C-alpha cells in the first residue's frame, strides 16, 4: 500500500477509531467517473473533497461526484467576498494531503468542512484515502460523524 494511504489508515484508526478498508487501483481514480468505475458504483456515490479558499481561510467542500460547487453561492452562504480554488501548495498546507488524494477527514489540522447533502441519500459512499489511486467506503452517517461538516446548498 502507498505510504500516504497507510498514513491515512493509521491516522483515522488512531484518531477516530475508524478502520478504513482501503482499495488501491493502479489505473487510478483521479476523477469521480474513474473512481465510480473502479468500485462499481454510481458517480453520485463518490465523495469529492475539494479544497477552496473562502476569504483567507482554506475550507474543504465534500460534494457528490456528479455535482459541482457553485463558488458564488458558497461565498454568499459563508458571508465572504469570494471562494476560489486553492493552489496545490495551499491544499497540502491546509490538509496534509495532495490534490486528488484529499480524504474527507483525517487532515493535519482542523479545516472547516462543508457538505453536499445529496451524499446522504446513499447507503454507501466512497472517498479518497490519501492518494489519487486509493479509496475507501463508508456510510453517510460515518461521514457526518467523522468529518463533522456543515451542510450547504451551493451545488449545481
């Protein structure tokens, strides 16, 4: 297993008491469609962990693979002038993970996290496990409990 996926598994086990069963796919799970194909689920069951900047703060937005974040609507909901895509350096600094492998929780430091409520409609969802090639399954209830996100409606 890749060192980053091992680090994620160890961290969430120790800090959250969650045993993530990680699956790695050498062909990659870089896009939501790739991940859905790899684990044989619908794209709406894929959790995209998107790191954005809201004002001066980095935030994580957990959205379904078939949705996109409406950054203008999110800025309105958060009461900031603008929400923009974080640079790769900012993503790594804010979460400890690189773009494409950011898990929904288990970050180096606490990061404000927001949730696309459509993810709650499934029995099982899949998220990145520290690398663009590794994913793990969890229930929406576990996602809510472990990531402790605030529900927002800024999706299209």
